[in-house]
């Protein structure tokens, strides 16, 4: 009886190990009460210039203002992730020299 049980456990574990596993976790992003499919998520990620985390959101499509579902307080603008800090210019970084600096 113990050998049969051991054989069953080994067979079951081998079969479960051979099953394909999900490589990427499913995303659950709900905007204005609608679950976003992969194409809508790609568009949303592109508009936000970042990976939109799983969650429940509201979005005013005419203004781009967004917030969390159930909370009327706006959290920001959809494109606020697209604004990157401007890199300082060469003169602001002290790396711009005049031709006379090379002669000295």
C-alpha cells in the first residue's frame, strides 16, 4: 500500500512539473468600470509613458485627468509620466569652454 501511494505521489508530482507554467502574470487594470484587454493596456501604457500598475481607476478621456475608482480626488494627468527632467546644458554643467580656455 505504501509503495502504491509513493508511486502515485511521484507520478502526480512529475505530471504537475511537466505542465507549462504562466511566464507573465496577468494584468488587471480596470478603467471607468471596464477591464482593459492587452491592446487597450498597450495604448494606456503608451499614453502614460510607463507601465500602468494593476488597479481600478477612473479617467476623464476629454482632459486626461485620472484617479482611483471610488475616490473623486484627481491624482494627476495621464501624460505626467512622459515629462522627464531636462538634462542640464553643457554650460550649466561647466563643460562648455571658450576657445581661449584651451590656450591658457
